[in-house]
C-alpha cells in the first residue's frame, strides 16, 4: 500500500462537521481575509480560494447574499460576478500562464454543488497535462503551491488591478466603452 502524507488536511478532518451555518456566509462576515483565503471583496461579491482545488489558482466568486440560484440574484450581483470572473481570468493568465481556463457553476446538490444553498462561480487555470496519473489512477491531486502563496499572489494582483482602475481618467474605462455601444 502507498501512503501520501497530507498533514495540512488534519484541520479539515477534525473540523469538517463543526460548521453550523453556511461556510460562504461565515467567510463573508469574517474580517479575517487571509485566514479565510478571501482574495478580494467587491460591492456585491467576494472572491476566495477553493480549499480543495483542482489546480493551483482555483478560486470561487460568491455573492454576499445567501442565494441558491441565478434567478434569485439581482442584476448588480450577477454583473459584478461576471466582472470579477473576467478580472480573475486576467489575473490567472498573468500569474500562472495556463493553457486554458475553466469557468462554471454547479447549481443544486444534484448538479454537484458542494455548497448547494449558496451559488458560487468556479474559475480555475488548466494545463493539458494537469490530469496526470496521480489524479486519474491514484485519485489524488498534487498541487505545486500552498494556499497561502496562491492567496498572496492573487491578492497582490487584484490590488494592482484596482490601482489601475482608480488611476484611469473618467470615461476611459471599458464600462464606459460598453455603455456607449448601440
């Protein structure tokens, strides 16, 4: 029998069933962004690392409101979710240089949602060889980067994006360009 030592999983194993509320609502309410791996806070949504990533850089964009479906979301929430998805794609491409990006949602338990009552958008970088023998045969993911390192890289990139956006003169943003189109 082969053994793969994963001591960082002990905290999850010992605390897995201790959450009584919604994990996303708890993280949204907490001021401890680094401890909760919250990368960025928007007006209607926040972005955090997936604690059980498929690849390094796997993030989720989550509305602050506890909503289970897209139909429950308001236009501002959903528009910001897509804006943050676009910004996340740009950040992941800049930092990790992936060959592709997966973007998606699983709405409802039957669709595979791990947190079925609170929608969230997954965004993750992909490479052609990221599904190797360890994940296919061994059913084990090997991640080349620890979550705190990923958090720091993405947090820094989002801060840089905000600084650039704030420095742009009024009327020069992509949003102004989109609204001017017929």
